[in-house]
């Protein structure tokens, strides 16, 4: 068994009843790390709890990829309009918590946030210390999006597991994320065409992505 580099931070989805992505990550962790509880799982309800959770995950010596599971639009994430966190507020959380750069990637499991404007907002400010950002440009069906996310994180987990045996030829965090996204899109090309899935990097002073 080994520890997972992933952390899930999720808000409540519905006022009555609720779904959760937690079982998806339990399956990925069991398959690739031999332990369904190998990843960190936290919930947030508003900016204060999100900031506290990011601070904990950015200093736990394990987490390299955060999956933020919540409702969203082009400018906010959160469980509802009353407790929405602005993209500026979210970026400020990374400014404060990820100073050592332990967290390499942010996957926005939210609608409408995976666009070039959001990517530029997070990646061109090097104070976030993020190497990559992924998400969806369009609205996403909960079941479809969760299935797509599960494939991506399964492929990424496989890369991290292989990386432990690569010795001095280890892949970088962004290389592993790019490889996982490429493998996802080979299986589900509609992730881009239907939902606008994309993954962004900041390299050589400019923003790049798998799709323009």
C-alpha cells in the first residue's frame, strides 16, 4: 500500500439529499494505491472552511493534486449563491497556503470554470505555485462529469505509481498530468467537444493548453 497524492475538497451539492464523488476516489485509491482511504477527503461550505482546508492540504507533505468538487460558474465556486467563493478569493487561498509549492495541480470539478481566462488568472500569477489547471468550459452533467474525472484520475494515479520506479528519470507533475489528459481524451474525445474539458500549463512565460 502507498499514499495517494490526491486530495478531494467537496461542497454539498443539493439542499435535500446529496451525492458525493468520494466513492469514485475510493475506487481509484483501492486500485492504484491498495487502500481506498489513501487520499485526503474534506468538505467546505464557504470561503473560511475552504481556506482552512487548503492550508492543511498544502502542508500535509503528501497532496500534490487538489480536486475541487462543487457548483461553479465563470467567476465563482461553492455550494450555493449565498456561500459562493469568488475566483479571486480562491486564488488568494492558494497565495496563502501553497507558498512552498507542494500542490502542483488543481482540477476544477465544477461547471464553466475550465476556460482560458480562469487558467490565466491562476497560472500567470506565479504566487499560486501551480503547474497546471484542468476543468470544463461548459456546463457538465453530474454523472458524465464524474465518470470523465474518474478516468482522468485513474490515469494520473497510474503515472504517479509508475513514477516511483522511474528513478532519476521521473516525469514532472505537468508531464504526468498531460499524459493522463491525453489518455482520457483518447477514450472520451467528447470530453472536449461536448463539455469543453481542457488542461492548461504555464511554460516559458506563456500559457499553453491541449486545446486552443
